């Protein structure tokens, strides 16, 4: 009844949802003057008070959640009003970001380091080798970039693809940070538009894009703080979109986009686990069709061979032997006489069965050898077809991806004399308070057993590797059996990366938020709770509460050493919900199987 009433109201007033979205957008914009008033100043110090800005940031989630509830609980309008709604959402996403570009970064000063890396590269030094305080870079120290950036005693950690964007910004805008953030704004809007295209292909309400587009987390982290993660998000979703193009150009484009995503953040290379099963499955389908045709041909050969044997048995004591003629085999094992008179039935053979078996016993092994050879040939043919069918455009994707990554690292490999990792090895060994859940559990185990730092790091590396391999294999098999969508596979893989990461900063979680519009669904159906929606909702909750980290690391004057309360608020509910979702999902699958039986 409620659904029918909703449909009727939409038909009578197709503009009402557009008006509601516009009103919620205005409500979100009302908070912006207060955000400006409490925003961090453009100074080189970190001694200002963060709490007022954090409170307003949390309050800005209220109109966002109201807009999400409106879109998820109602049906989209039809006709031109549908595109008016999408236009309001995308225009709102641009306005919400563009108005914050003039604000300087306060919670994180990584964006100043981006421009410094570009400055170092343009002067012929490798940012993976030379630290900002290194003596050879003394002449590059200025009053804009050097005082405002942090981690001056460490080499860079950002991959070459990100360095390319930094170089582009520095060449066009110099040390103007707001020009770089403008480039990030373009990337973020491309991500929003790509999400609209993805939703349209899946037949989902296009306005769901606001789950990402209007979320205050990526808006603040990318428009104000200017984090490079926005680039990897854009390349990742574009890579999955272009994968639907099965042409050679589409495969080449997918490989390039996937390589660029891995060149901005390393973990998007795991998207190969998402797309390779599709290539294998397509190759199997093509090889199965070819095998069917080959099997039909082999069956005809064996059938004709058996026919030849039968005709020989029937005509062995007949007229031809009496005349002393030789039966010369023709094509397909038939004699020329049989080939011409195949339709003429032969008279029944009066020869007793024992004599017939003894007389033609030499032909039976030949028939069996033909069948055995046909079976072996079929198996080899299947393997050959699979290899042959996965070549070409599919191999072009993998080759272009690898080539893109190699070409991206090559200049820095030459400048750095083989050093291209920079600070990354040290970063991966850190013991962060805001680490992922798996990493935190391993840290607690190390503390409980009083392991040395070296052994603790070795344990974390081993378990993390096994964890990623296990998750990747599970996703690979599920994708191969068509039991998991591409968006869900990407969410699971990127979530596994965050679970083993030594740091999970709030802007890291935006890579999970991007897939929520594609995966969120009804929480309750006629069969009961939906485990998948519970799991996706738990991830959404973790993304939303991740900004509470700033209450624990909001500058040197407000540092809270005990993170237990954050773990209880962020990780504990998510783990509980995920366990319940797994139980509910298993129960639903069992009930479906029982009905099928």
C-alpha cells in the first residue's frame, strides 16, 4: 500500500523529490559560513583549536543522511524530472567542493609535500632518495612549501603516477596549492559522473550517487585537505567501467587505467583479481563452443570408422571376395564401393558369431585406439583452445597494465639509481594506533607475548600476506563462479587492504565509500534480514565514524594516547555486524537450497 501510494504521489507530483533534494542541499550550504569561521588558518603552526570545526563537520552529516534516506526510500522520477534530480545531485557535489577550495589544509599537510616533490623532481633529484632536509636540496628550500609541509626527515611515499599529477600542477600553477586542489576537484567530479554511468548500466537509481557525492568525508578531505587518494578512486572506477568494452581498444584502455590506478596507490593492482576471472570465464565459454564443434567432428569420424568396420564384416564373404577384388579404402575409411552404395542395405551375415569375432578381432583394438586418441585429443584441444582464446585483447590488457607501471617507475628508477620505494618500507613496518583491525589484533598478540619489534613485524608481514592471499583467492573463485559482483569484489579486496594497513586515516576509507551506492539494498525482505545489506551498512558506518580519529590526533596540544574508546565505537560494532551478516547470509543460502531440493 505504501509503495502504491509512493508511486501515485510521484506520478501526481513528479517534482517533489527534486524539491526535497534542493532543500537538503541548501540546508547543507547553510553550515558553510560556520565552517569558514572555524576553519584552520593558513599558518605554519599547528597550535589552533580543532574541536569547533570537527563539531560542525559532524553536524554536516545530518542533511547528508537525510538526503540518502530520501533517495533510498523513494522511487526516482521518470522522464525529464529524473535528469533534473541527477543534475541537482551533481551540481550540489560541485558546489559543496568548490566553495571549500580556498580553505587551507589543517588536519593534514600532505598536499604541501606534493608540490615539494614536484619541485625536487623538476630540479633533477629523486624524491624517493633525497629527504627535504638533505644537504643537496638546501638550495630548494623556500618560504612557502618547506615550512608548511611535515615529515621533512623522510623521503616521499607517493608512487610515480601521483608524482605526474604533482608535476602537472607545479608546471601550470607553481607553488599555488589551490590550483592543485582544483585538479583534484576535477578528478572527484569525474568519479561522480563515472558512478552515474555505472548506476545506469546496473539499472539502479542514479540519484544514489549522492551517497558518495554529498558525503562530507570526501568533500572535506579532498577539497580542503587535498589528499591524493582522489586520483586512485577515479582511475579505479574508470578501469572497471572500461572493462565492459570487449574490443581491443577497450582492453588497452582498461590496462592503462588500471596501471595508472596502481601508480597513484599501489593496492588498486588487486583489481586484476576482479577482472581476470571474467577473462577466463569468457575464454572457457569460447573454448567450450569450439570443443563442442570439435567433439561433433570427432564423433562423426568414430561413427564412420565403426560403419566401415560393420560394412567390412557384412561384406567379407560376399560377392567381392568371390570375384577376388581388393577393397581399397577411400575417404573417411570407406571403400570406393561403400562410398557409392552407402545407402544400400546389406543382407544379414550368416557367419556364426565366434567365427566373426575371430576373423575381425584385429579391428576392435583399432576402434578403441581411435576413441582413446579422440579423448586425449579432446583434452589437449581444450587446453589449447583456452590458451588461444585468452590471448589477443585479454593479454593486451595485462601487457598494457604492466607496461604502464614499468614506464611510470622508469624515470625515477634512473634518477634514484634503483631506489623507487622511498619511505614505503618504513611506513609498512610502523605500529600505528589507527591501524586496521587485523593489524591491531596482531599488535595486541605481540604485546601479550612480549615479542620484540623485529619478531612482531615479521609476524605481521606473514599474517598479512596470508590474509590477502586468502581473501584474493576467495574473491577470485567467487568471481569465476559468478557469485560476486565487481563492485562487491572491489569492496572486499580494498577492505582487506585497510584491515592489514598500519594506518587507516579517514581519507583512506573513501575507497570503500565509492562502492556503497552500487551495493546498498533493502535491509529486510519477505525472507527476512539480508546479510549483504547488513555488511555494506557496517562498512558505511565505519566510513562515517572514521572522522572521530581527529579527536585523538588533533594536533600536538590535543593528542589522546588511549585509543580504546575509538576502537569500541568504530571497530567493535562493525565486527559484530559482519559476524551476524555472515550468519544471516549462510542461513538464507541454506534455506534457498532446501527449497530447491
